[in-house]
C-alpha cells in the first residue's frame, strides 16, 4: 500500500504517449539518422543503474525504478518514430529473484501498475507488447496483466516492444535444448537436422530478429546473462549514464555509433567494401 501511495505522488508519468510528437529539432535529428545510414532493426537495452541513481540522489531504490519509467517511455516513443522494428528491454533477470523480497515485491507492484495504465496507450499507438522469460515464476496477478496486454496488442505493427522478465540467456538456451530433446525422443525430430536456424526457432525470441545494437547503461562492461545466443554479432554500446537519466538523445548517440561501425561478420573490410559497391550498382 505504501508503494502505491508513493507511486501516485511521483509525477514521472506523462498523461499520453505520442501526445505531441517530436519537436522540430528532434525531428531534424531523426531525419538525419535515417538519411545517414541504416537504422537498426532491433535494439536491445540492458537498463542498469536505477539503484545507484537513487543512492546518488538520496532516494530509495524503488524510487530509482519509478524514475526509470520515464526513460522507458521516451525510448519507446523515439524507437517507434525512427522506424526501429523491435525493442527489447531487460527488465528483470532470473538472478534478480535473489534480491530482497521487499524490493522484488515492489518491482512487481510497479510492473502491474505501469503496464495496467499504459496498455491502452500502447495499443492506440500501434505497439505490440510481448514478454520473453519464464512467466511461470511470476504470480498469477502479474501474468494476468501481462497476458491481457499481449492479447490486446498482438496484431499491432508499428513497433514490437519485448520485455525480458524473469529472463536469462542461459535459461533461454536450456529451455530450447529441452524442447529439442523432447522432440527428438518423441521421434518427431531427426537429430541430424539440428542446426543454428532450427535451434533459433526454439528460443523465446523465435519470431524476433537478432538485435543489431545492444545498449548497456551505467558503465558496466558485461552482458549480464542477456540474450547470449542472439547477441553473438550485436554491436555493443556502453554508456556511463544511469538508466533514469537515459533519454532519446543518448539513444541517438548509440545509433550514430552503430552507423559508424563496420559490421564484417567474419569477412574482411575489403570484402565488405566490394559488396557495398556491387549493391550500389544494382
């Protein structure tokens, strides 16, 4: 109850998503990014630093998580406006269950409150909501709210917003292995047919392309058990900014950096250059 009262007093929640659209300066930046080079089709973000931000501000950890909601909103809006097809946010890992029970409970309450009040906005703005992770670990109340949003927005097409909740890359790989082993033991799958493409189809992200850009906030240089298979060739961008201070301007910085990198996928720079020239002549 105290948490709900605290959240009601916090003025981080704006009344409407996409209420006014980007201003002239922001729109110019977006057009420059679109014209300069390719916008990543899938952006994944490890949202880190809520607790440290709160400590620095003399606030509680849950106030740090609440403050991070505005960052989520701004980044979702910016990705949709830029034409990013998929955005995956690492919200709560399987390791996070080890945190103090009081904090975990508060996070789940915050999740219910935010998703519950934002579902209609997501739907009205053509955003498809999905969850990747072990939802069996979540309470029935949390699952009900999440499933309601998933069902309502399932046919939306502007942006796919994936929330990684009770998720870890190791869990994802293990559950894929179990599913494949079950299919083999049942005689429905030939072990010889197992390859990278088939394995990918058993992951929780089977309908989502691998992220081209992985952003990590708070200055930590690790992937923290996030999408281990899927990020094999992702460009990694690390910023010292804590998540509650991360806004679209920092997202634009990450995309600029992405556009300036050469993605070789095991080939040489010369091969990539020749392919680029050949493609330009088509």
